[in-house]
C-alpha cells in the first residue's frame, strides 16, 4: 500500500515522502480499514512541525485525527462489525496511551471502539470529518461545562469549525450563545447560522458587550480557542464563579516558543470572583475515557450531528 510518511519533524513540504508499505494485519478487537478519505487538520500539521502536545516517533505516517473507509478485514474473535461496513475512524492518539496508526495511508488498523458506522448517503468528504470537531463541540458543551437550556454560553472563534458546531448544537439544546468574531463581515453569517448574539472585537469591547447582553446575572460559562489577550478578556467577562474552558490557542498558532503561548489573566478577577480556568484536549479525554464511553460519545455525535447524519 501507499503511505505518506514524515521522515522527521519539520515543514510538511520538506519532510513528507510517499512510500510503499505492507498492508497491516488486525489483531483481536481490531479492524483493517481501507481508507477512502481523510482530512488535513491544522493539528496534523502542528504534529509534523513538532508544535503539538505530543510527538510521534519518526519516521511516522501522517494524519492523527480521523478518516472514513470500509472494513476490509477483522481480527480474530472480533464482533459487532462486519467486513464491507462503512466506518469513521477516530484515530487521535490517547494521552497517555499507545501509538495509533496515522490516517494518511491506504490501509490502517484500528481498535473497534474507535470505529463508528456511518450511512452511505453521507459523502466521503463529510463523513471523514464526523469524529473530531463534532466530538469536541459535544464534550465542551455537554460534559466539560454541562450548559443547561436557557443559559448563556460565551465562545470565541465562532466562525471556526468547532464554533459553528457549538452554535448548531446549542440551538438544538436550547442554549443561548454569545459568539465572538474578529471581523465585522462575519457577524451576519454567524447570526444566520443561529448565533443568538455576536460580539465583533474589531470595533466592540468584549467585556462591556458581554455584560450588556447577559444583564445582571452575567455569563457563567465560556469556551475559548484563541488564548492570548482575547482569552483573558473572556475570563474577565465571566460572572463571579464562572468557568472558562480553553481548548486552543489560535492567536499564537504560528508561535514556536512554548513560553510565548500565554493567557494574561487578571489575578484580581480570578481570585476575588473565584473563577475557574482550565484546559481541554481531546487526546487527554481519550486517555481517561473507557472504550465504552468513547464509543458512546461517538454514537452521540452521529445521532445529534448537524452535519446530516
């Protein structure tokens, strides 16, 4: 089979090579997947550049997120799936956990609890994006923050893939969203998608506008994937006792110095208003979730996905 292999950490255009490799063999509890389509996530590129939260042992097949394909073979005594079945593979490595096969190859072996059956009417290009971003949105809203119907949820980067999914999921669950964008041109698009309120940092003060929108009760729950000064403003905008979950750092995505990836929180706001700021990383969630819980969460994504499943 063909595989796109990184020979070392570096710029993808410099380190990727197309190689011929033997087709792997599944063990018990595993399936061999004939890959049909796989996306290229920004995180995939950060892994290759050595800027992500884990680093593979090089040489390594690229692609550490997800793909769609059909089951070509099953390992011994593997039940619940059948050869020919169309599945999405959540190929994101658990941290801590064993290495996981990269998706940028024609065949890969995956544990069955990382596989989700998908209908044929869903296109390959849509199905191959069904696992990671929708799962992130679902976990942030329903588990990490447990946002209740009628509550306000403040989020940054509302125009990102996860941001758009959060808007649609929140609408489905009866949650009201305050959505932060950088450009005025994006405001109407977010409202058309179902965002209840939009704050544009190009010409609006995030803290002031959030207070005006939420009223005396304020906003108690927020998610942020920008970090930097914007993430700090989100923390400041929260009501006393509020919770902020940070799952990305888009404002510093080109930064190579880990010490520069910061959120300049206001100590008085955090201490005297007893706010909570914590991180979320899907790799660590997979590292702590049981196989049954992981499969259940993926099934929830399929059942509630705005992508058409």
